[in-house]
C-alpha cells in the first residue's frame, strides 16, 4: 500500500482545518442568533463558498496523489 506523501498530506490537513472552521463558525453563529436564523444565514452566505473551496481542495489532493504516484512509481500518493 502506498504511503501518503507530505504534499498530499498537506491537502488532507487543509480539509480537516476547513471542517474545523465550519464547526467553529456554526457554534459562533448559534451563540449570536437563534439556531434557525444561524442555519439560514450559514446556508445562504457560507455553505456555497465552503463547498466550492472544499471541492477545489479535493481536486488539488487528487492531482497531488496522481503526481506523487507517477513520480514515485506508486510508493507514495
């Protein structure tokens, strides 16, 4: 089984940080607004940008895995 490269691991770390950011933002919004209002604001103003950024990071991670697999002959991705 190939090892995870530092390059790919960095993108995985970014995805984890993005998830943590979303959780913290949701907590903060729910402290500031009623939960239903917070959910509505997040859905309209945050989640579209979040999903776009998450998608782009996944694409970069996939590119990284392909690149590392080719360069290392599948010893790492």
